[in-house]
């Protein structure tokens, strides 16, 4: 048995490792370092772009449940994440360079995987092939996908948050704490009083944005990774109830909850760099320096990376994909990862596992049955393959699981949904 996989991102690597473990000969094609997308910088596999957080681990959270299901399906990337973990309260965050190195080593050392460092410009659908090239797919390969799917493609815009050095922070103003005391004060917090926030907000919404060269118009922004200035333009309190929410925190200088609060998350294991949580942006670099330096504690911040914005392209999956993650009109062409509308790092990897299982069923002559919709993976798969005229990528969330209206307490309801999902996934994955 043999399969070609295009793309060594999270989905491609997860799929390659799962299939190779079961004796499938995998030819994995990765265009880096021959060619880089506008957002990628490293030649390593599974490169993280937008953030270094893989989100919450609590079993009663959507992200935590997704990870539990991935472990039941045989995830390798979660093992790699453990080797690169950095403190992040109740979340799983990683040193992105160590994580990429760990995944690269797993893939390159597997005896059943042959890595080809070359750009692929077309798709041979005479035999099964998995396309996991991500939402930055463009060029001739993008044209080949468009030829297979017709006009059924959607373009969105995604943004990346800036990173600052730890030594440049004013620790007289910044304090370490996790919301509600979860974790061991893993986040650094920059508290605003009302006057400081209003000045910052006015500067943010009037700051000059970078031009979107060679991008289509009008601008369509993905809701799950929205630039901070776009979110702020929706109203003065929008970001104060979003990424700048102060709930669960107390400023030790005042003993009170801040009016608004910016959180910084460690970018590497040495904690020498910090990511501005929720601050994806398309402001000009000079404007980022000016406006973000108004955040308490960041007055003299050294920016080692400014935020950038890039176009992401997704399939109109409800129109073109089956629940086996193959094209309806070209059943030998499978897709996995964010290009399908599974939005998020772990969601992308989970999609790779689902595609791997679907492909394995095809290669071994077995019938494919998707995971139950009571599982997070099954619900996400159902979402991207259900007709939807306003289709947008979606990440794991409890709202897509079958409701349990009889349980009124939200935490208890989420716990019940998680227990059902884990049991159902265990039964499905063990078949």
C-alpha cells in the first residue's frame, strides 16, 4: 500500500505518521525550503504561525475534548507537543521551534515515510492522494485544485500577533497571573485603568493599516483570528469583552479588577519572548510600535516580530467534499487540515487523523463510517460537509455537539457532553 501526501504541516504530518505506523508506504512532499509561503519562515515541519498556543486542556472544554479524542485516535503530534511545552495556565502552549523540530524528527526518522523536499504543481488523481497544503496554497497547485473543484473556493484573511522580549517589559506595571488562579501564574498581565484604555482604544481604531498587496477585495476576515483593530472598530467595549477581558484577575497594585487587561504568553521555554494574546493585526509596523507601546508595561517594549496579515484560501467543503474527506467528483483526491475549514492547530491535526483513517479504509477495501456526531471530530466533520450558503471555517466548540438541554448548569452540561464524546470516540476509534 502506498499514498502520496502533499504538505508537511500539522495535518499532513499527523496523517503520514498514522498511516506509516500501519505499514503504508508514505511519500510526503513538502515545498520548503525550495519555496516558502508569505507567512512561513522555517524549513521545519508543522510550523506554527499565528500563535504558539494549542488551547485549553480541560476535559470539559471544546479544545480539551478535541485533544482527548485525538489521543484515542493515535495522535503523534500531541506527544511532540509535550516535549516542547511551555507554561500557559490551563492551556497547552509550546516552544514553536522545539515543537517543529520534534515533529520533523518523528517524520524523517520513520522507516515507512519518504520525504521529498520539492514543490508539487499538479495533482495525479489516478490513485489516492492526500492534499494537506494548508490555507496558504497558491500558485500552480492552487490552480490545479481550482481546476478540480471549479469555482468552489473561498478566500479569507488571517493575521499574526506580534512578539516582544521579556527584558524590555516594565515589571513594575506587569504582573504574573492566570485567570481565576488556574496554572501557576503562567501569563503576564498588562492592566489598563479606564483612562489608559480609552486613550489606547482611540489610537487603535485610528491607526494606519498596511496595504493588502495582491489580495482580493473586498476584505473577508475570518471571525476566529480577527485583527485586533477590526474587532475594535465594532465598538468601544468589543475588545474589552474579548481578548482584553479582565475577568478573573486582580491588579496587585490596586487590589481591584482592571478596566481592561492585555495578556502576554510565553513564546519559548526560556520565557525570553512573549506573544500578545489576541493581538493579531494588520497595522503598519510603525503604528504597531506606537499604539501597542501604550499598553501598560510595554512602553519600551522591543518587538522581535510585528504582526502581519495574509490571505487564506479554503475549499467550499459543503459543496465539494464528502464525509470521507475526498472530492465528490474526484474521489481519489482527499483533503485534510485548514484548507477544509477545520480551523485551528489541533483541529487541523485532528482532520489529518480523520483523513488518514478514511484513506486506510479505502486502501484496505473497508467501508468508511465517520465518527459519531456526538464526538467533537464527528461534529466538525459534519459541519464542513453540511450545506451552508455562508460557510466559514470553524474551530472546536461545544455548540456543535448535540444539545443536552436537560442539564441547565453549563459546566455540568459540558462535562456530560465530554463524557459521551469520549466514550463514543473510544468505541469508534477501536473498531
